[in-house]
């Protein structure tokens, strides 16, 4: 299955499944080779952005905001062809969405306050927007707080 087909099916189904699909696709594309904690951190950044509203009002709007996450940075023909990694991303996405529905004081946060991240294998130097102190480095991703939340 390709990314385009996955999003097409999710759009047909709609509702919570659509949102979980968008988050799972982001986790899969951004961090499928990362530790579980890193996958949770990617989900957390996307969910924090939804809550903030600056990048969109839904998970799908946030992860499809131009140039922000892998779903807009890779070709629509990108295959989703690692079933085990997809299933793990799907589970983490569902659990993260459920966690984020809790009051902020009850959420288990991996990267508190982080609203951006970058992958070390994609950039040689930290991007200009990543000049603040990192919230965490997990696997080959650095998580930072950029926006005033």
C-alpha cells in the first residue's frame, strides 16, 4: 500500500480512524526505525501542535501542514510496506491520542514542551529554528521547544 492509498482510505472512513491513520503514518514515516520512546515523542509533538492550534485544528491538518512532517515531504507513492512497523505505529498513535485526551496534569509526556524535532540523518547541522536547548535526544532525533506554548 502507498501513502496516498492509505490517506485515501482513511478519508473515506473519516472520524477517529482518519486521525489515528494520519498520526500512525507520521510515526511510521518519521520514526519507524527509532526506539519506542522516540516514536511516542514524535506523536507527542504532533498532538501538542494540534492542542496549540498554530499548525491546524486536527491531527491530519497538523501532520499534512506543508513542510512540517514526513507525509508532506515524501512522495505520495511511498510504500507502507513494513507491517510490523506499521502495526506498532498504529498502536502508539491510538494510545497517544487516548493519552492526550486526559487533562494535561495526567498525561505521560516523553518530551514536555517540545513542538519540533529533527532527524540527525536528514540534516548535518541543527536547523536555524532549533537553536534552543534540546528537550531530549532520542535515537537519532533531537526534540526542541520553538513556539511559545
